[in-house]
């Protein structure tokens, strides 16, 4: 997908001087932002709906009775 965004002129010039690929940097930044948002979403869901003890598992054994 192609998209357009606005970048501060000075920051763009610094990136150019440092040979930073703006497309790759933008992809990495968006990927990082999405991952961070997913972490927040998961943390919020756990906070809003924490795990509760389940009586089923109290009697279950991982390896069975010996």
C-alpha cells in the first residue's frame, strides 16, 4: 500500500545526510507503533477482565494419577 505523510523538513534533511531510507524507517516506525498498541490493548483487556480461578483446573493433573 502506498501512503503519504508529512515530515518536518529539518528531520528529513538530517535523515538524508545520514543516508536513512525514509520508506524503511517509516515502515519500521509504523510496525513498532502497531506492536506497542497491541501490547497496550492486551494489557488493558487483562486489567478489565483479569483471569479468575477455575474450579475445573483445581482437580486436573498434568500427568494424571500415578
